[in-house]
C-alpha cells in the first residue's frame, strides 16, 4: 500500500467562474437597490479577496508538484546509482533560493 496523501482539490477555474458570476449578480443588485450601498461595498470587498487567494493557491500547488517531482527524481536516481542523486533536489531548491547555507549542517 502506498502512502499517498488524500488532499481535497478545489477546482480553481470553477471557483473563479462562480466568483465572477457573484460579482455580476452583486452589480445588478447594487443597481436595483442603491440604498444598500454599504452592504454592496462589503460584498465587493469580500468578492475581490478571492482572485488573489486563488492565484496564490495555484502557485503553491505548482510549487508542491515541482518539489514532489524533484523528490521522486532523487529517489529514482539513488535507486539507479546515479553519481549525484541529490542533484534534482538541489536544483529545485536552488531555483527557489531555499538551499541551506554552504557552512550549515545538521544541528
């Protein structure tokens, strides 16, 4: 049995489409009920929060996938007795500026 984590996966495209629909509906309601200006301002602000959060989530998913691919490549390289199996992790972490300092070691 493999140790595969079960993560809930939100469909970001679908969420973005629902957010756009909600913005359109809110705009129509704001036109029809202008006396609720304060309410519409709060709703617009809440709806405006979603796109940057979705973009950040998408970036995090991509980063996770890249790190997972590097880890798998490292394990495969070690299994295949490649001379530098850690290259894949160093390359990925280096691209992110996350390599430990050269003088660092285990504490």
